[in-house]
């Protein structure tokens, strides 16, 4: 086990930065890599060390961290979700997107990523994805950074 430098700060030095990212989705179900947009918010925040919370502001879309190297991961992910939770005509919700609400709830609407030296702490093959389940639509993602 190796140890890394720990960054400490007093609570009175903590800052909070919040920004909304807007995006357009182009399919009913797919991922949008928001990592570069989130990193830009982090960079512009002036916060060097802290935590970043990323939240989907919608009930039919989620947020996840997953592999960014192989596009088959996305295809497999959405194919399996469609098999597990198909778009069913017997759902009572009148908008016809009950499957999207279920998928978003199972996926989760948020994630958190540490910030060190003004950079998101992600693994080599990791990216932050907005998960669209009811597109195409205009969407919003909240990014909140707390740190110093």
C-alpha cells in the first residue's frame, strides 16, 4: 500500500462554486461524456482541492462513471437495460416514458469526484457520463464544487 500527500484546509477557507451545464441529446438512450465540461468548471472555480458533485436535473436521465475507451461498453450497457426494463405499453404513466424514470432511478442522478491540484481524480479509463433515457431533449447538469 502506498500513501499519498493529504491536503487539509480549515472550514473558514472553504469555497463553494456551482454551475449549470446545458447539453442536447440526440437519441432516446445514450451516454454524453460531460468530463471535459465538468473539468472546465473545476479549472475555472479556483478550487484546488475538494469534492465535485455532478447531478442530473431530470427524472429520466442519470449520471454515472464508466469506461471511456471501448464504445461497446455503452452499447452493452443500454442493450442490457432495455432488456431488463423495456418500454412497455402497459405502464400507466401517460407520457410513455415510465421505463426512463425507472432506469434513471436505478442508475442514480448524481456522482461525486475528488479534486486534487485543480483536476478531477478519475482512473485512466474513467469518464463522467450523462445517461439519457428519454431523448432527444435539452438537458441540464448541476456541478457543485466544495473545497479550497
